[in-house]
C-alpha cells in the first residue's frame, strides 16, 4: 500500500503577554463606552422624568386653582344683586374673617420680600336642598328635603331670588315624613362661632334671627372659604409645595411649587364693563381702597393671572446652576435669576376670567 505523507503545520504555542494587554485595553475601551452610554441614558431619563413631574404638577395646580377662581363670588340664588345677611356671631369663639366673612368673594395678600402670595376664594356650593315648608316666625327650624349633607357646625346659606342669610347649623335631625329639620339658634348653642345678628332679631316674634321667614322657593347651599398658599411639603427633603385650605382644613396639593405670584385684572371703567383694564397686585388694590378709589376694589376684579415657579425635587440634573426669568414681586417685570442648586426650574403662567365678579 502506498503511504501518503501529510505535512503538519506549526502548532499554536499560546497567547503572549502583548496579545493579553491589547485585549484588556480593547475591553476597557468597550466597557467605558458602554458605561458612558448607560450614564448618559440614565441622566436623560432622570431629567425627562423630573421635568414631566413638574409639568404634571403645574397642570394640576392650574386646573384646580382655575376651578375655584371661576366659582369665586357665587352665592347661590341671586345673580350679583342678592342681599345677604351674615348671622354668624363675630364675637363668637373661633370667629375669623378669613373663614366667616363672605362679603367679598376674592381677596389676596402679597408675600413680603419676593415671598409667595396667598389668595382667598369664597363661594357657595350647591347641595341641591330645597325648603319644603314655610318657616314660622316662632320657630328656628327650616324644613328641607331629605339629605345627608348637613351636620351640626356646618356654615350654610339659605336664600331665595332676593334675599339670603348665612348661618351655622346648630342641629340637623331627621324630621317626620319627607322632611329633615335644620335648627338655627340665636345664641347659646354649642356650635362656634354660633349665630347672632342683632339687626335681624326682634325678640319673640323672630327668634330664628334670619332676615325673613323663607318659603318653598328657597334653597340651602354650603359655603366654602378657600385659601391657596405655598409652604414646606411633607416629601423627602421637605420640598416646597402648594397648599389648599378649605374651611380651615389644609391639604397639600402639589409638590415642587417654589413660588406663587398673583396679579388681579381690575375693571377700572366707571360704568364697569366687566373687562380688565389694568393688572394690579393685592397691595396696590388695598392701597387704592384705603385711598377711597371709586373704581378699584376687590369686587371689580374681572380676571386673575397666576404664575407658578416650579422646581424638581431631584438634584444634579444640570451641569451648572440654571438661569431663569421670573416676576417675583408681581410688578410685571421678570428678572434673570440664577439657581442656587442643580435642580431644573420652570415657570407656568395662566390668566383666568372670573364668572362671578361680586357678591
């Protein structure tokens, strides 16, 4: 048999030090590239998420404040000319004008030294309750449709097309048949601040101390005294936040609201055409009222311009301190500001027309 000779090639003897070093360097370069892509992607995600949060927070804040502002000054039965008597006791325990004086539906206060402003809004809420029986002069009871809305201590408005009375419910109990009794006391009840109006009370003939005995054309509304302010939130790091207080009960609404500035569009036309002629701060309006202006007061506010300065709660989102423009004092002039940290800030502004210009 013929033998076939096979020529074998040179066998590999292993990997040298130079090859290992080259492979390590290439691997480090690849890992550094992957790491940079990961860090950049993570930073982009953090930034996008943080900006989305403040945008959503600003959107919710504007919507909520707009809802309340559009109700400012609404007082139930009448259309602007309703004659309302407030029977709450101004000398009673816990009486506060900010909670119990409904003579003006909208007021505000400017913050000192570029601090956030506050805004107070008051209006009636429709309970859908009807008076079902003419009140008697010798009784403090108002018979209304069955309900689960009224409780002792509630402050409400009873009104018809020409007259209204604000009072505090001293007792709400189920009546006979389809009626429910809401009892109003002149004084001496356990509710605070209680009811007392010497101008409306006439002794035994009118013990309920309301301006009139209401009939079946009357309705009962709830009353809301609302204040928006900026304070320290409850989140991680104690971020600034927007707060909403309703009838003395405060709720944190939106995290990241660093400032709130409010200016008011005032109808200064002598005949009051309902359009804003100039925008003024709360301080300027109060000064005009003190000076006896005939064309500037809170009932002539036709629109409100709100401006939120929002910030992210997350830090290290910018490589250097961010600059932004903001009108910190409501004078209509925005100034360039430099942030003291690496958070992102955005300014959101909205103008809301009021539907109920006066009580």
